[in-house]
C-alpha cells in the first residue's frame, strides 16, 4: 500500500497544535503530541488549508465561545506527487457546528 495515494479527510476531533483552539479549557498538550505521532507514524501529512482558521464552534457567544480546527485533510507522499496542486478550503457555516471543507485536486 506504500505506492498507493492516500487521503484521509474529515472531523478528527483533535487539534495538532495548541494554537488550533480558542476558548474553553486549555488544550491538552499530550493529546496534541499523540495525535501528531499517530499521523507521522502512518506517513500522513496535513495539507494545510485556505480560509478561516477554525472549523468548529460550540455556537456560543462571548467568553463562552469555543472554536477549534478539528476538520482537516491528511495525505501521503504518493498523493502529494500525484495531486501536487491539492488545496483544502474551509467554507462558511451553513447550519452545523462544523464548517464544510472542500478538497480540490486541480
């Protein structure tokens, strides 16, 4: 399977850095390390994104608001070689607590 392009996209319910969360309890640093280690061991790379930083919100206002980047796309090196212009877009909210994300390969 090492020569097959892989893409995993969706809600991972985890952050990879403490800067990917705002509000609420402080992020669990050990959990971010574990998440990054799992993805690295699997040979997966976060392709980044365009658009607003956070993809999830608890939909509260003011100091009660919590936002985080939970939705993302991971790919392997084979994917990057084949689809080197891939981009992930964070789109505006449309009724869910998660923003839709769109993966473009062109």
